[in-house]
C-alpha cells in the first residue's frame, strides 16, 4: 500500500491542520472580544474620572473662596483688635502671614524633593533584568546584596536553559 504525503483525517473527519486553524481562529476572536471589552470598560472609567475631576475642581474652587473669606475675617479681626496702621495695617499683616506660611511650605517642599532617589533601586533591578535577558554576565553584579535580593527573590540568578553559568 502506497501512502500519500498528506495525513488522512482522524475519526472525526478533521485533520490536525483544520483543528489548529480552528483553534487559532478562536483565540484571535477571543483576543478581539477582550480588546472590545477593555475599550468599553476604559470608556466607562474615563467618564467616571472626568465627572470626579470636574467635581473636585469645583470643590477646590469653593475651597479657595473659603480661604479668601477667611483672610478677610482675619484682617477684620486684626483691625478690631487694634492692629497698628488701621485697616491697611490689618490687611498688611494678613499679607505677611500668608507670605510666611507660603515660604515655610515652599521650604518643606524643596526638602522633600531633594530626598527623592529617582527610583534608583528600580533602575538597578531593571538593568540587571535586561542584562540577564541578554545573557550578559559582565553587567550583572551580585556584590550588592540589597540589589541582588531585590532583583531575584532568592538572591540567586535564574538558570536559563542552554546557558552555562560563569
């Protein structure tokens, strides 16, 4: 008996190629449906974020108006308490108070920003991970135990099939 080069269909009447084509078609259709679902959820979440952002902006505007009224109240209380310079002196004291508070908050903000690390640990571990993926052993250093433990949970480099350790 002579056989041809193409396989014969199984008992179900479908060849392996037909089954693979059906599976690929199903997977691609599933991916399309997942993308459509993600888009619709993203649109819905975007609407919610937009509404919440608008409400927060309105609340912030009301907060600024309240602060404005509080500054006037503070100035009139200073005037009532007999601040030197009359009404102009009272508003001058309010201005100085706001200036001092702004300077203090600015100083604190600068100190906080100076202590930022620029995500040093993340940059180090990403560099190590890229070096492992490129199989570049010279770039990956295990001398710093903190970086090594952050990069690899057990402190050891992962073994990649077909790659010998140096």
